[in-house]
C-alpha cells in the first residue's frame, strides 16, 4: 500500500498543480487575451470609420474643387461693373446690325446681390420678327450672363411681319464688395 498510496498522492498532487495552474495562470491569461482582442476589434472598427470618413472627405474635396471651377467659370462670365457701358453698347450694336430701331432704352434700379450685381435695362425695339429673333440669338452668343424677362411682342397693324418688342434684359456684373 505504501507504493499505491504514493501513487495516489502523486496523482492528486499532479491534478492539483494542473487545477492551480489553470486557475492562476491560464484563466487570467485567457481573460487578458480576450480583453486585448476587444481592444484590437474596437481599434479596427475605428479604423474602418476613419477610412469611410476619409473616403467621404476625398469625395467632398472633389466636389469642392468642382464647385470652385464652376464659380470661376461663372465669374469669368461676369464683367466688372465698370464695363456696363461696353455691354450696353454691344446690345445696341447687335440691335442695329439686325435692322431693329430702338424705341426706348432705359436703365432700371440695379439689384445688389451677394457676389453679383444685376443691372436691368428696359428696352423697346421695332422691326420685323425675323430680325428680332436674330437679335435674341446674337444676345445668346455674348460671353456674359444675361436674362430676358417680361417680354411682350405686339404686331404692327400697318406693316405685316413687323413687331414692336418690349422687354427687360438683365445684365450681371461682378460685385467686388460681396
């Protein structure tokens, strides 16, 4: 029995060392490993968020650049305010070139907006319809931003094909203060 008792004690001792090793070494190491895995997963999630935000920021940067190009393009179409007489001269020359007779040309109150100034001109022209149509086509080809509004065409009773046109053409200029 002496030998078998030693074997049992030795067996119990080995089992208790294994249990103690598991309790005091392996279990805390596994807990520490799980916590480290959680921290790594949180960092990976944040990294994924940052990558998405970075991609969105790149998209916004591209959109911002496109908007800057569009603003630059439209600003190039807006002459400085000091050139209003040149634009008015161009409009008058186009009307005369098309054989239209100016009835009235009158400047209206300018509208000061942020970034641009709108100068409306009330115009009255007399001539044939085809000439007026050609006048509108030529206005459209001018390298600046213009808008025609409040257009009214009246047919002359005496002459067939001749019209009297009344309209407001708005010419847009840069606003250096806006």
